[in-house]
């Protein structure tokens, strides 16, 4: 299937979109869900996977303090657990080179991609994810491709038409290359803002240099 590499590319680019950080920071996100289970069992090991090795000691200490303070009563437990959640998410985000902006409420609208990815992992069926990503990528590529082809045929007419053709050409190339680069290198999760910037329609420079 020739379509598969393109689907994988846009899938990875989608994983780098900004809502993913909210997913990890949310009270019903995977980091805090794991933390709640770990605290209930008194076992810190599951949450250590969410931080870098150099932050492990800090998480172990925070976990132990949380259990100790939580034993003092319901109110103390709630405050201690919130402290632990904030510490865990802050270190998780720092490990990705991303800022911590506070815990997010449960029930956020994360769009279709993140829930689809989670469901695919649970079911073992990637087909709905491929279909979703292809439905997003295909119109974006086709629209830019058609615009570039159409304006290119008009380019020799006059300078204004030529500038329009160059702008469409640059936009098309930036879109294709931006999505490709998002998949080909680095951590998509930590580079959400950069991916968003690269895949947005390009604004040509005054002299159309690229």
C-alpha cells in the first residue's frame, strides 16, 4: 500500500499537536491515572516510567511523602495527592523539554486524534486511526496541489500572477516537507508547537526566497 507511509507520517505529526500536552496534564490523562493507581497500591514503580532516570529519586521521595501525609486524613490526602500529581507532571513535561502550565481539568475536548489513538491501542486495531489521519491529510495535500498547478499555468501572464504562483508553490512544499520532517525526526510529543508551525500554510517572504 503506497498510502501507508503517508498515513504514518501524518499520524506522527498529529501526535505532536498541542492537545497532546493537555492530555498528559489532565486529571483524567494517562500520567495522573497511573499515579492514582500507584498511590492506591503503594507502589511507586508504575509512575517512574513517566519521568527521566535522573528525576526518579525526586519522584520516589515525593511519593513517600504523599503516602505519609495522606494517612493523616481525607483533607490531608487530597492535598498531598495534588502535590504529587503536580510534581509528577512537571517533571514529565520537563523531561520532554516542555513547560509545565498546571494540571488540566478532566473531560477536555482533545479532538478526534488522541481518543482514536488510545482506542486503537486498547483494541489492537489501527484501521480507524489510519482512516482518520488520511481524511485530514488528503484534502490538505489535494487543495495545495491543485492551487499550485492552477496558478503555475497562469504565471507567465504577468508579475501578479507569477507572485501568486510562487506563493502557492512555497505553501505546497512547506506543507509536504513540514509533515514529513515531523515524522522523520525527533520527539513529536515535545515539538508540538514546532510541528504546528511547520504544517501551517506558509507565508512567503517579500522576495519569495525559500
